[in-house]
């Protein structure tokens, strides 16, 4: 396919608004939801309205801290459309993940946080045990909770962006030191995407499936942004679902006729471990 891409991710989404292709969210064996690329844009503008109602201004940082892939994607694009800077942070289940969130919140200097009520409860429990109550209170005051974004019928105000504007910030894991933020411009990301599409020989006939988390570059850039730019039908499988039922990954790939898959080594190892004990028929 031609790899002539627009200058910004916002322009990419605009060019795909009339596409018949969809993004699918797989949250359980029989729990699927599909949204057209145009529907994604509409939903993102609806979320943007609520972020702006909380005072978000172009250039502001917004931490995305939600376990729902659909809420994450809607929030991510809401930020881009409004000239905000999304900062993906993995939810996780450990105190290390909560500490990382608070470190990033401090590093960014009181950013907005798009998160869930359940995460607030876990953070408050962690704060009580660790002495981080003042910081958690500050974070909660800057939070928009996804459960309260029930009406997305009113669109937010779009803000023009250029290729050299910041698209989003990716933080390191923080496992060996304080998390460090890598600032990615629209030009950075689209240069990467252009190379992936060109060397991968992707076409609009491809179908992709990924279980990798959207807080990592392979999940977000490789299997969402790249697929959207290439106008490819794609499915995002909940990472926790893959962890519980790794065989479902290839069952779903067979069902949808996926042509593009990827996994780090441990994902293949987990799949094969369960496959050797249970087997898998009918693919």
C-alpha cells in the first residue's frame, strides 16, 4: 500500500473517519465490541468535552490510568484532538505500580488524571499504608473518573497541532530507577509508523490481533496507531484475558482470519505451556 501519511496523528484519524474498518475490543470469549474509526473519533471528542470541563488546556499533560482498553483509546484520542498530551501509565496490581503512578504525577507537576473509581480506592489504601496521603489527595483532586463520563454527545473543542508538537509521553518502567519520560512528537511517531507499514508490506486487506498492553509501544504504536494509519481492521484483546486464557488468542485469530500477530517471548511460552496440557482443535 502507499505509505504517504499525513503530518500528524490527528490528521491520520481525520482521513480514516469514513473508513468501513473497525477497532474491536475483546474483553471475554463472548464479550466483544466494535467501533468504526469514525465512531472512535466521535467518542474521543465526547471525552474531550469532559476533560475541558475539568479545565484542560492545550499543552496540558493527562495521565491515562485505566484498565479498559476502550476507555484508554477514547481518552488517548481525546487528548490528541484537544492538543493535550496523553501520558499512558499501566494500572498493574502491585504497590510498585502505584508508586510509579505517584512518581509520574509528581514529575509532571500536577497533571490531570483520567482514571477509574476502583483505582482511587486502591490508591487510598496504598496511601494509608505508605504515608503518601497528601500526594494521593492531590491526585484525586485532579482526576476525571471514567464512570462519570456517561454522556459523550457533546464534542469538545479541537485544537490544531503540527508535526513537531508533542504527541504523547512514554515513561520507562521505573524498575531500576525513577521513571523517565520519553517525549514523542507527531513526526517521531509517524516516521516510525511509516517504516513499519513499508517494511511490513501491510495492506488494507490485513487483519490484526494484539493482546499487548496499550501502555507499551508495541501495543499502542505497533498494533493500534500503525493499524489505524494503514486502515487495517484490528482487534485489541484484554491483556488480563490473555494471561488467564492464552489459547483464546489463537482461537480468536482463527475466527477473524488475523494476518498480523505479535508477542514477546514470554507470551509464546505461556501459550505453549497451556497448549501442551490442553491442546487446541479446530483452528
